[in-house]
C-alpha cells in the first residue's frame, strides 16, 4: 500500500537556504563581487528631473530644439550584461521634457560601430537589434510600469511591466505586451550612433491626483553586437529587481490626465468557403450552408478615462474573434487542452485580475486558474438532436457586450471589474425527412469578475480579494441537466516581502460554489476533475440529490528570491469539491501537494560559462484519503557559454505511486516508476541564423516510453524578412491507454465494471513555418503554416485486473476471446465459455492529417487605426479503422510521413477571408 511517506532530508537543505546571507555566493576576497550584493536603499536611487517646456517639440528623431538644452541629461549607465556593474561601453544621453499634455524623451546614443537594427511589426522581439527602453512607474506604486521601446528602424514596443516578474538588473521582467497606447516616436541613424525622440501623452498613462508628481523611471540601452544591457538605475542580478528598484522622476507639476474619451469603431466582412460533405442518409444537400457564405458586422470599442487613475473599457457588438489560429494538437487524455488568450480586450490589463501567485507548478502540475477569459465567448456546450442530418452550430458564442473598469484608487488600492454578457445561441437542424427545427445549444450567460488589491510598505505587502460569478438563464431542459445555473468563486491572497525583498510569502485561500439541478450536479461530481464515482474511494461518493457543490483551495509558499542560493517550499490543499471551470481552468481536484525548489545561480562570467544555474527538488502529492499519487526528484542545469550559445538539461525520477485518474472514475491503479529528462541547446541570437534544438524523453518501468525531438531555425535576411522553421517528431508507446468501461455484474474484482485498455503506439510529426515581412514599422505581413500528421495503433485490448495494481488481462491471450467484426468493431467475450456477457469495442486505430494556414496583413494607416486583411485555410481529415471493414482498414494506424504529407494536399480546403478596419477617435 502506498500512502503517506516521510519528506526526505532535502527539507534540511531548504531550511538552510533560507538562512540570512549567501551560501557560497561570492568570495569575500573579491571586492568587486561583494559590492554587487550590497543593497542600496530605495530613497538613494538615482533621480532625474523633467523640465517643463512651453514651446513645441517636433518628433522627428533629432532632439535639437533649444528646449532640450535646459533638461538635465541622464549619462550614467551601468551594465547588467555582459560585465555586471561596469559603466556602459558607449556614451548615452537621455533628457526629459513635459508640457500639459505629454512627456517627451530625447536620447542621443553614441556608438563607435555601425548600429544593429531591423524592421519588425509592433511588439515583436528586438533581442537581435539595438534598442532603447523607457519605463515609467507613473503611479509610483513600485508594482507596475509602462514600457516604451524603440530600435533604430523605428519599430515600437510597448506594454505593462510587473515587478513580480522582474528579476535583477532593474529593468523589469515580463508583463502585458498587448497594451497598445497611442504615442509618437521617431529615430534617426547618424554617423556616430542614433537619435530618438518620444512623445508619450499623459492620457495614455494613469497616475495619482496630486498637483506635484514623483514617478519611478528606468532607462535601458541594449547594444546588440556586445549583448550589452546598460541601465540608469542598477540592481545586481542576484538581488530582487524590477519596478521597485527604479530611479525617481521629479519636476512634473500641474498636469491632468483628463477625462479622455477614445472611440474605436470597426467594420468587418467575412467570406467562408467551407466544403459541404453530402450525407449518405438523404438525397438533399445542406440547407444552411452553400459552401460560399458571407457575413458582415460592425461595432464599437470605447475607452474612457475616469480621472487620471481609472479607465473604463466597453464594447458594443464587439469583434472578439482572434486573428491568429490555435495550433493543432492530438489529445487522448480526459482533460481539455488549454489555449492562450489572444483577444486584445481580455489580454490588456489581464494581470490586474490575476489571483494567487505562486504555489505548485511544473512537475506537480499547474494550480487552478480562477479566471480563464476564453470561457467568455466559448464554443456552445450543448448539441442538437441526435436525429439531425445537417445542422448549423456556431463555432463560438456571441458576446453581446462587455465592459471593464481598471486602475488605482487612493491609499494603494488597485481595482478591476469585468462584466460580459453572451447571447442565447440556437442551432437550426434538419432531420432525415427534411423537417427543420432548432435547438438551444448555449443559454444567455452573464460573466462577472471583481478584483481588489491593497498595497502596503511600497508594495512589499499586498492583500487582495477576488470574486467571480457565472449566471445562466436556463430554460431548456437539456441544458438544465447539463450546465450549472450559477457558479461562484471568492478568494483572498497575500504577498509579503521582507529583508529588502530577499524573502517572500505567497498565500491564498478561495472557495467555490456551484448550483444547478440534480442531473447537472451529478455531471459535475463525475467529471474528470474529481471522479466522485470511484468505487473504492471511501472518502468520496456521488450525491444524486445534491443541487450544489462546494469546495476550497488553500496555498502558501515561502521563497528566498535573492542571492546566489534561492529556494522555495509550497504547500497546497485543493479540495475535492473545488470547481472553477465555469469561468476558470482546472484539471484536477482532491490534492495535497508539497512543491519545493533549491537553486544556485552564478551570474558572473567564468572560464567556460558566462552564467549558469543549477537547481533541483523533490515534490510530493497525495489525495485527501492519504494515498500518495506523485513523488519525484529532479535535477536541472542551465547555462550560457562565453560565445552566447546556451543550453539546459534535466533529469527526473518519478517513484512508484498510485493513480486515481487512470481508470477515469474506476478503482485506484498503480502508477509505475518513471525516468524522464530533456536537453536543449540554442545558438547566439545575434546571428542571422539562429538554431534551437530540444529532445525530451521518458521511460517507464512498465515499458512505456516517449521520445520527442524538435528543431527551430530562424533566418533573418536583411532588415525586413524573417523566416522560421520548426519541425517536431514524437514517438511514444503507452502500455495502458484508456478505451472504455462496460458494466458487468460478474466483474466483482473491479466493482461490477470492466475497464478496457489497450497499448497504443503513436507517432506525430509537425512543422511550424513562420514568415514575417516588414515593409515599414506600420505595414507588416505574417504567414503561419502548420502541417501535422499523426497515427495511433492500438494493440490487443485488455481489462484492468485488480485495484491498486498495474495488472491487466489480455483478451484472447490470458482469458476470453476477441474478434474483429465487419462493422469495424471488436466483439469481446471476456471469459470465453463463462457466463459473462459479450460486448463490442470500436477499432480505434487512427490517422490524422491537418494543415493550418494563417496569413495576416496589418497596416496601421493612422495612429491607433488599423486595417487587417486575413486569410485562413484549414485542411483536416481523421481516418478511423472503425469506419472500415477489415480490408478497408488496412494501413490505418501506420505512420507514413511521405504518403500522409502528400495526402494533405488532396484534402479539399476550407478558406476564410476577412477584412477588418477600425478608426481611432480621441475626443
């Protein structure tokens, strides 16, 4: 029996890592190194004053107006890379002016060598180009900053930077790149370097209401040929950096963000040329689609400044379709695939709504996500009548309207409220007698989320609250039995840092409440998230009379986040009834998790490596009955060589444990031990040709295995063209792929059901191709193509033998008989001449062929106004052996790369063409 086990002595190493001081961080005899770990009080951070100007500033890339001479220049820049703590290698001068409406930045960036630059679309990565970044913490909350960047070709980058994602070095980390403010910038390349002028309207920023403003500011210069990053306000890499360590910008007085109103009306047209396959059941064709269908729509997005620190975003008949397509995947698990949100309305400002940072990750899986905005406007969850021959089910739910208010109030409060209403969706269908009807496939639904956070101690302590609500207008009996009528989540979270942000605690507590009729609650209890119906689980049972479901989630993790030695230990309790999938994303409940990490970083160049990091951890998970369902130990090493090539390796060993998900609601099974690992290598990103290679593997004690190899080539030709190729090949074998379960009162060992499995041998090849052509910073063309071919062959069917084991009975070998029938099924007699009833299982061998293509022309024809021309093509075919007799099924399940690839272009494509244009009005 595998139950609670002791946590190993690794815990002692973790505890030691939390002690003050750096263990083996730097030698005491190295004074330069020691100086890099001395924290500077924030009050002593460098400062600069902006000077008010009454004259006009022409944004032409030449900061030569007389007003610039009156501004104090920033000239002291310190390298983060490659020589940490040393002065910048080239002279840089940055000056700041302002008037009633905008902040102006003028920069002279001298260079003894020709500048490195290229053209790219807005917000594209600029790591292979010189660039200048200006970050403004206009709230001066030490948490969030607005990022404005440009390269010598005038390519813009903008976004919101978060202190939580910023490491050392002082220039912040990740954040929200979807934020696209309307601002002006011009550049000019000269004989001795390049010049920059920026105009950042105050209407695009949010700041406090005081007449005298003090903001945080950071300026970063990147010189590509040296891989040099030099900053105005320097923070050593081994210290907690980000927005909290910015310098100070003073001198700004008597400005007003105003109640600025921005309107963005749009009009769009869509043409769909989608193949219409005839039905073998009837002689008439699809009455709902002709194969050439046309649609049009118009709507309005609104942004209104509620003073200088709050913003209202609203949309009437919004166009929330995404321009980019989701990649093709083959998913044989019981859990849905999570795709990234790409719709600007939901991506912009998303971090305000982020709840419960930290917790478990990686080896033990990701924590539940309380807000997964792709639920809003999701594909309808209902289906039409089983008698339908043709139907017209929409691909997504119509969003009738949406609005959100985000920003900051006084005394450190950050708030965000989002409300969206989706319409009732019906799907017309026609039956075999050519009689038309319609069915409701999605009810009218209201989505709400409210988020509040209070900052203390300059953001070193944060306390937050969140509440989400989903309310459905259920008036159809089919949907009433399928969906909850209401779903609520409420929670509180905490971030607390101390000792100059060296240590941090993340904690959160949340509860969910689901409401619906008895049938809907039975579905929730039996879902793959929890499997309450497991017959051997004494701590679980399905309550057939329940009309609600309640659960809780709690998490606390403690981190040492600065210094050469960093560490983390997290404790997570995910209740058995916790459910957030109506508005969030969650795959598993009923978990108690301990997630640890211990790491050592070396940031200064040595004889071999420019920098490196080594880390490892044991991780543990139990269910609430005390069954140990996961234990692993992993070690990792990541490095950058002196020539800027880099790589990483990982090895992980998963100990034998128990698996309460393998039988998908059946009894507990054993989880065999598993070895796994990966290796990655990447070339110098400064070069015209960049290479990345990755290999991932696993080998189970039961004979299962997986090998995944991928390559990625990025080729840049001149300033305008970039081509990327990413082939990937996966070979895997699983001894126990779940197939189905069949009731049988004679199967007493497995609680009167037979759980059917089969080994599966699967091969998948895909090739991602990206072409980016940038004609100017405001005119770009992007092409994405992904062919994918996959095959899966199931071997002899078998049934699960005994709970808490990994033993199986093979039909036709160990017991019973199995024979393929003419209708594409296997007839199974589980005990031969015994009394057990026979049953049929479909032959599930398959071949999948898919080709996705997406071409987008973007033209920013006026500031804030964009024209999109989009062409999407898809070719998809799934062949299953169950659709053929024994002769016709020959070859299905076999992998034939050349044959399947050639067949891709014999599949009739679906083509969709879209035109959309919007116009920005600033009133």
